[in-house]
C-alpha cells in the first residue's frame, strides 16, 4: 500500500514537473511572441518612412502574427485537453498499477509531441523573422538602386535640356543675325537710287538678292524648328523613362516584386540597361564622335552590325547546346521534356556567365574586324560603344524569347544622330 502511495506521489510529482515545464514553454512562447511583435513594430516604423510603399510587407507580418496566435491558441487548447487527460489519469491511479503506467506513458508521449511542436513553432518564428529582415533588406536595396537610376536620369535630363537650350539659342542668334542682314539688305535696296529708277535692274539683281536672303531666313527658321522639335522629343523620351522607373519602384514595393534584383538579366533589367545605353551613355559618346568628325552613318553601321554579330554568335552557341542536349527518348535516358528544361537552364547559365564577363574582353576580336577602318584617335570611343552593344546584344539574344532593338520601326526624324530605336522587341533567333 505504501509503495502504491509512493508511486502515486512520484507520478504526481513528475506530472507537476511536466506541468511546470509546459508553463515555462508557454512563458517562453509569450516572451518570444512579445519580442517578435516588438521587432515587427520596429520594422513597421522604418517602413512607414517610405510613404507606405511596404504595405504588402506589413500585411504579411500581420498574417504571420495571426498565424502564430492561431498556433498558440491551438497549443493552449491541446494543453488544456492534456490537463483534462491528466486529471482523468489521477482518478484512475488508484485502480491498477498497469493502468497508471499505461496512462503515464501516453501523457509522456503527448508531452514530448507538444514539446516538439513548440520547438517547431519557435523555429518557424525565427525563420519568419529572418525572412522579413531579408525581404526588407532587398526592398531597401532595390529602392536605393531605383533612386540612383532616377537621379542619373534627372541629371541627364537637366544636361540635355541645357544642351538643347544652348543649341536653340545659337540658332536663334544666327537667325537674328541673318534677319539683321536681310533688314540691312532691304534697307540698302530701298536707299539705292538706281534700283528705285530701274524696275528691270531690280528684277535682275536686287530682287534676286532679296529672294536669296528670304530663303536663307526660311532655312534658319526651319533649322530652329527642327532643333526645337528634337529637343522636345528628347525631353519627352527622358520624361517617359523617368516615369517608367518611378512606376517600377512603386509597383515593386507595393507588390513585393523583386524580379529585377533577383534576376539581373530579366526582360525588365535588359530594357533598363538598353535605355541606359540609349539615353545616358550614347549622348556622351555621340558628342565625342562628332568632335572626331565621325558621321552618323558610320556610327549607325557599327552599332547595327555589332548587335547583329552578337545575335549570330549566340545563335551559334545555342545550336551547339542543342547538339549536346538532343531530344531523344530511351528506356534509360531522360524524357524529352527534361531534356528541354536542362537545355534552357544551360542557356540561362550561359547568359549569366556572359553577364559577369568583361565587356571589352568579350568583344575584343569583333572590334578588330569592325573598328579597323577608323583612325586610331577615335578607336577608344568606338571600342567602348561597340563592346557595350555587343555585350548587351548577347544578353538580349539569350533571353526567352530573344530580343533585339526595333530597327524596322525606327524613324530618326530630323536628327540623323538619333540611331538607337526607342523600343526592343522579340525576334526569331
């Protein structure tokens, strides 16, 4: 009898210990929850400074909190259930030793299972916190990148506007000078006695001179109109790129879409790199080529030929990959679908390898072929331009589907140096 009472007390003591352990687990869970909620609040405060652009991240944090509270409620409910079971076990302890041992074993198993669940819940909370911190870092990093791009576009827009205004001012000054010459010539014609007394003489000399000055006046007015139109077009293009970059920042932060950062050769990033080449790099290179007396036709031929060579080279490399990964069905080999997937992964790996390759080293051989006709003093500018076009052309050609500048639908208008098409489009490689 004493032995039974002793065992009864022993089991009650052990159950009390387990209850204390459960209470400690609940306490740690509460502290962890409070700590996580405090950390989430700090993240929310930091994100509020970005004008509500991380609303999606806050929503996920709320959902995580709700999920944790739901799991905590479930754990409490299950613990309550186990407490009821323990009470029932206590009532049956006096009945039989075998029954007591069996119930105690069940309780132990249940407690171990709940301890594992609590441990798993703690691990998920830690992983959720780490994931949120990582996502916040990614959002901040992409936001900084987009802000830098916007700053660069704004700077280039200001420089282009100043350059266009300067050019317009030069043309306006030249026009005013020519108008002054026309006015002076008209005045001399009116003051010349011979011209007033001889209508035939006016027709043969003075009127011809007056007509020539009028045509010159029309010519400079036309040039002024062209310069204004070109300046307005460039400002519209730069504003469009600026608006698109700003929209991409807003959309990326609102939806949590980090495609351009996670995949540096996505279509979005390729479009951004092409716009950077067309609107930011090309104007500076173009000015240097003009000072070197290189015409727009030579530059256009080099650019188009370079993009074409890049596409042809990537076509050759893709054919080599297809020869290695041939779609054949066999009893021991992979299915055609798997072959297709691995072949595409190989092309993507080649694209990433080229992305991290030195641009000048990649195009060194091609430049010797295309740049040999130019003088030595301009080869440096052309080498930078051609290597950039070839590197970007390779990346665009390896996209799925392949991309290229829309040469077919590009109309330069009044500016013969407007060489780069405004858009890129898919094509058959």
